[in-house]
């Protein structure tokens, strides 16, 4: 009898702990998700309870919209810049901080600190004070010392200087966070391996990095790259705050979420089209992530 | 839906985004008879406006009106709020065609019975759809070109009266420290909109609902805007955008496109050293200035539609004294009522008088059928033409195709 009660108690406690989260997850994640899938098959202008079923029209419209394909291209370009840049910078920071013998905690905190800054605030600093287009912006002041003309960083499309602004702000914000991940990975490497390498005559520096450190960091690297790609996919804050104005958003550097924001949540509330775009994007993220995981052999048993 | 929306707004209020949307109407208790109404305004930049609208609301005796002053992306906020029960009863907004067609706003035709002719037709027409009126124009806003007389004189440039002359003038006025013209940080794609087309004698949408710029003159006019950009005569990346006269006042640019609302500040800081112009004509067209008005509209989801309409009628039709105060005491707008505009002393002299003349002679309002989807397609193309030097003809062909499809969609619904 006591055993039976314990089982019942277990069930009760299970639901007490899990219930609220399951409910919240269902209500705020799964219901809107399925609702959105449903909306994507309707003509839903300015309503979330549409009546006019249009089948796959929204999907056809979004896939044939060159602004949508452009936004995917923007995402690809952005990923191509930000993923390797963050990877290299955060790894380099981690290697350097790891070697420092004094005040390591200080350097770790200093480099991690930007991760605590909000994207909106950082974007505004980049836009208003560092990369503003007039002669007294920080970047233009530096250019001025070397006799250069001021550059309108965010408005020039040829050459596309805006990428410099967008990539550096995110790099500054996130490099510290990934540095911490790499540091954790570095500290898990058995010092014996380095000693053995030294005994075998490996020269410290590039050779040790290439043959000992990087292979040992494989698990961390995979996680870092996956996170970086997913984060790049979800890019919105800094793009929106750097480039939008009261009249809308320029046709360049428009990542998928910004595109969706403007068609579904802007003045034109085309929620059906927006939902169709969101579903297409979700599918792309699923395919990319699964593909990446397969390719890296994530979840495969370590040999 | 409702809960998450509320939670979102609450969170926003928490971090101070919506600090000003308090519910304090500034009046004591006791007067609260009748239904409770909530009225939304976007955040006006001029000091005193918020206090003024709260004062008007408090003076209304038949209902308890709470004013919400909403900073941030106002159009997005109202669009989202209109989907829910917790949105405003009365709000200022287009209202947009999709809102009208979606049955989100109430027909207000009866409110204007007898006084309809006193409202400026330029701003009343875009509030009219299907022969009915869906928003009462509050005040007229317009945009125009400000120029610095002394700088033009130093450069030996006459105030430009054609688009070609504007391109020339901007080039001559550009020096290492000062740019010739400021059309916004995006090079003008956002703020200009259809203005160059109207100045070239075209329009966005014709009266019978067709694309109004399927014409070679459109590409010619837009190519000249690109010329401004290519000459490096445009100020870009300024700390403030076109709607703020700071760039002009700080001497970053010799000419700036901005709103009438900037006039008092410009006058205060520059005295006589400035002049105003409409957007200059191109080819066989005539000068153009964009005019627009927020309309007071009533949400169809309001629980007190009657009371809300009565309040709108009281404030925006009957209380001419408040309308005059709202238009002229804080910012600088032209009253939407012709009788009030004629009376206003402030509009009788100097640059203000010229602005009124531009509005009457050259004003155009964005047609109701010009929906956000069309706007986006056009603005994207304009931005590519101006900043990337894209071919105006092929860009415009794509826009014409997209806009006709959009016009077909909205016409199908009526």
C-alpha cells in the first residue's frame, strides 16, 4: 500500500513540477506554431481568424517573391562572414586568455562583458557614434586623420560598407560568450597530451595547435558552429536597429526575419503570407541543422 | 493571443518603452459619467501636445475618456491592437484600406453631415472608400524643401524651380564640410515616395484604380534622383533623419527636405536666412508637395461604438476651438477645416503662408488604394535606383507588375 501511494505521489509530483511548464510550452509555443501553420493556408489580411481558404497560394507568392529569396541570400552572406569571424576571434581570445597566468579572471570577464550588453543598445552605439555618416563620427574622424573623405557607412551600397557595421557589432557582442565555451573546452584537455607531444618533439605553437588542441576541441567547435549558424538565422535586432527608419527598411541587408516582420507585422498585416514565409524558414532551419549535425557526426558515439 | 499581447506590452512598459502610456487623465474623480473610452495618439514631438489632448478628453462629459500616448512604432501597435478586444475605442490612424475592408473600423459618414465641404478635400478623399468616410481628418501635415539663403547666395545658385536645377544646385552647394541636399539617411527612397512622380505630372494610382506611373517620364524623373546620389551631393548617415531639422540647422546640408512641423524651429534658429520650396517640377509636370492627415477612427471591436463615434464628432467636428488649438498652438500644422485654416493668423505671413499656398496649389495625398504592399515594392525599387544605380526602366516595370496585382487584389474585395 505504501508502495502504491509512493507511485501515486510520484505522478502527482511529476505533474506539479512539469505541468506548468508543459502548459506554458503548449499555450505559448505549440498553439501559436500550429495556428501559424493554419493561417498560412488562408487569406489573412488584418485578422487571425480568417475565413477565405486559399490553399498553397501564399506559399507560391512567398517563394516567387524576389525580396524573400534576397533575404535568404542576405542570410547566407551574413553567415559566411560572421561564423568564421566569430569562430577565429573567440578561439584566439580563448587561447590567449588561457595562457595568461596572472589576472586570468580579469581578462575573462573583460572579454565576456559585451555579451551582457543588449543588441539594441549596441546597435544604437554603432549607428550613432561609431559609424555615423557625418564628419564627427568616430570611424570618420579616424579616416579624417589620414585625409580620407567621410563615408556614409550604413547608406553606401557600393562598396557595401554596411556589412562592416553589421558584422563588427555582432562580433563584439558574441565573441566573449564563445570564448568562454572554448575556454571550458581547453581546460578539459589533458595536460599529459601536451607533455607527450613535447616529448615526441612537436614544436609548440602551430604544430601543437593543429594536432593536439584543435582535435581535442572538436566537440566544442561543433557546438559553437551550430549555435553560430542558428543565431545568424535568427538575426533581427541589430539589422532592424541599424538600418530601419520611420519609412521602412532598405532593400539590401534584409535578413529573413526582418522581411517577415515587414510583411506580417508592419502596416500591411498580411498574416497569411507571413505565416507561409515562417513555415518555409522553419523547414529550412530544420534541414540545415539536421544536415549540419549529420555532417559533423553530432550525437554519434565518441570512439 | 490577448494574454501574450498584454504580457508583451506590460514587458515593454517595464523597460520604459511605453513609459508615457499612463492612464492618468489629469482630472479628479466624480466627473466620470457614462462609458469608459480609450483613445490612442502616436507620440507627437512637440511639447504640450500630450497635455492638450488630455485636456480635451477631460472636458468631455458624456464619457470617461482615457488618453494613451504611444511612442514607438505606432502603426504596428494599432494594427496589432485592432485584432484584439483590448485595443483602443478611438484612435488616430489612416485608417488603411485593409483596415476598412477588413471591417476593423466604423463608418463615420454621418458625423460629417452638413460640414463635409468644410474639410479640405485633399485629405478627406483618402479617408473615403465606397462613398463612405472612415476617419475624420485631424490636421494636415505636409513636407517641403528648406534652403539656406546665405549658402545659396555664396555659391551663386538660384532657388531651383526644376528638378534639373535642383540637381545642379545640390552639386554646386556641396563642399568638403557641407552637403548640398538632405533627403534622409536612405538617400530619399523613404521620404520622397511618389513625390517625384507627381512632379513629373504622373500619379501613384489613377482615379479608376490603375497604376498611374506606367510612363517613360517616371524613369526619367527617378534617374535624376540617382544623379543627386551619384554626384555625392546628398547628405547620408546624419545623426538625425529628414523629419528632424537638426542636420539643416547644424550646417551639415544647404537644403533639406522636411516637414512643415519643423518650421517654428527653423525660423527660431535661422531667422530670415532660409526659404521654402515645393518639390520642383520635372518635364511637363508641375511642382508637388505631399500632404497627409491622421484620421480619427473608431475601432469596430469597441464595446461602445456609439459613444466613441459621439466623442469623435464632439472633438473633431464640433469643437472648432480645440481643433484650432491642436493644429497651431504646439507643433505647426494646417487645420483640416478650410474655415479654420483661413482664420489662422500664423498662416498668413512668411514661409508659413507659402506652405499653405503649396498645399492648396501643389498638394497631393497618397491614395487609399496605395497599400503597404505597393509602397514596399515601389520603395525597394526606388532605393535600388538611387543607391545602386539600378536601371529605372526595368525596376519600374517590376513595380508596375506588382502594383497592378495588388490593385487587383484590393479591388476584388470591394
